[in-house]
C-alpha cells in the first residue's frame, strides 16, 4: 500500500464492492453501477457480466475456487450462486424467497455455514447456501453486516439499523451494545485477538477489547 496505480478505467461509475477469489491469485470481482465485472489478471483488465441484473454485493466462497454469491437489489431476489466464476448463475434462496438480502458472510471455520443479513433479520444456512432458516434475531432488525469470531464460531456480531448486537450461541439469542444504538455498517474482528472488535456507526469508529462487552469511541 505504499504506492498505487490506477487500473483499467472500464467501470460505469464508482466501484462499490471489490472481492478477490481466495483460492486463485489474480481473480477479482467488482460491482459498479449495479453491474458485475471480473478480472483474471489482478485488475489490469476487466470484463463486464450480467448487464442490468442489479447486483449490489458479491461474496467469494472461502475454499471453493470460482464459487461466488451475488446479491441483487430488491425484495424476493435473494442470493444467486455461480460455481464457474460468473459464467452462469442459479438461485440459492430456498427459505429466503421473500427477503431482501444485504450481506452474505461465511463461517471462517466451516464454509458450509453461511449467514445472510436481510432487511428482516438474520438467516443461516448449514448446507453452503442451498437452504436457509431464520435465526433468533428479531425480524424488525435490518442487518447490514455480520462478523464471526474466527476462533469461537458460536460468537456472532450483527450490525444494523438498531445498532450492534452480539450472540454467543450461533444466533439463537442476542444482547445489544448499549453504547451503539443505530446504523452499524461495518464490523471487523482482529483475527489474532478476537477479543478486539471494531465497529463503524454514526460516522464514528468504536472499539471493544473485551469481546463486545463494552465499547469506546476512537478519536479522529
């Protein structure tokens, strides 16, 4: 990150999502103006896919090269899955048929376990995204982001419209962080020390050093 260069200026607007294939070096996916783009040479050149499909997010499978999930805008679209690097797609929304999905997050210890943050709560799949069931998070919580403790995968953090919530039992029950009560858009866990967690909310950056028990605002 010391020096930077501008890559192929093929995007229709500002790229809003950038994801790397964790199993194949140089393969990147990006979304710009709701259109999907793919690069196979580290971003030097890009090819457009699925014009007009309305993509809003992409998530790459952590262990299967070429397997990606695409999230489309609008209720009832649900996630779609490609197993061949965006060449073809199939629905992966059994149990999510009426949900508007905001995020897809893989369990870092078991790639068959996947969480979908939606406009009406949090859903979990235990078969790699083929079928989904609702968790214990209330349906009135709009979920924007999900983070999973990489050492204790029963510990989940959810950020959404009502703030930050934490579960210690795979999402069956939840407690709220009283100091962060709205619009949590990003959560990051320190992989070396999962007791340290960061959350972006209300134009502020928060940090917990006790696994989400308490939070402090970091200075600008």
